[in-house]
C-alpha cells in the first residue's frame, strides 16, 4: 500500500507543480506567450507523463474525484479511498508550498489568486456559481467516462495515458475562463491555501461538483457502457 500512496503523492505533486506552476510562474510573463493554451497543455502533460511513470503502481488517479469514480466503477477497493485522498491532498499541498516559495523569490510576486479556482468575482470570465457548478460536474463526468473507457480491457493497450492527458487538456481549454478549471479537489485545495482571495470560501464547490460529476460518469459507464 505504501508504494501506491507514494505514487499518488508524487503524481499529484507533479500535476499541481506542472499545471498550476505554469499558470503561476510562466503565464504571468506575457513575453513567454503560453497563455490559456500553454496552461491547458501543462495540465494535460503532467497527467500523461505521470500516468506512464507511476500509473502502473497506483492506477494513476492523482485526483480524489477520479478515485471515487474508479471505486464506483469497480476499479479500486473501498478501503483504499481515504488513504488515496490523503496522499493526493498531501501532494497537492506540498507542490503548492514549493511553488509559493519559488514564486516568492521574485520581488514583484503577489499571490493574489495563486491559480486557485472560483466563481463570480473569482472566475476569470466572471461566470456565476451555477455556471461553475454545471461545468465542473459535466467535465468531471466526461473525464471519468474517458478514464474508464481508455483503461478498459477492450481498449487498445498502452494508449490510455495519452487519451487521459489530452482529455484533461481539452477540459482546461473549455473551462479555464469559467472556473480556472478544477475537476480535481486536491488541486483546488492546495493552491487555495496560499491564495490571497476568498478561494477557501468557495472551495466547497470544487469538492462537491467534481465528486458528483465523477459519480455520475462512473455510474453511466457501469450501467450503460462497461463490459469489463
């Protein structure tokens, strides 16, 4: 079990460090030109690379919502859920702390949103709570459908990390303007702890919506699509 939890810690650390790091460090310098597109690919590449590196050890969840969905989909045991969540949260918080220390090395750095998620005034496009709730549920549901499908016994072998990484890239391309994209409660929690906004007060939505979406996606797969 320890090796699985270590893999989840490392994978979630890399996801937050790579994805949120691109937003906090690189995207803040316009001359680098990575913008939303670069951040979206950073998140996708972080998951793709870690899925290949440690996915064979832990399943490569790196996300409490994914773990819940895989539990509902019959891909993990219930006794593993809370330890996985703890490892994922620890990885996200550790990555956020390291990012905060690095970013603080620039005299012009101000945490402000610190790549956190939000709605209303904290939404990049000022979308309201209902919009944020709906998009996080829908996108997480489809994320689980893609994960369950790409890792099923009938799927082509060896390509699952590519499908999963590209789907996370697409998810970010759609929803960065709405919520700054969560679909991952651990990712949302880590950076919210360092944000100088009301991100912590809105964190409930970025737990509730991804968990609901994951459950919806997993149940849809299990009832209508799953054959493994």
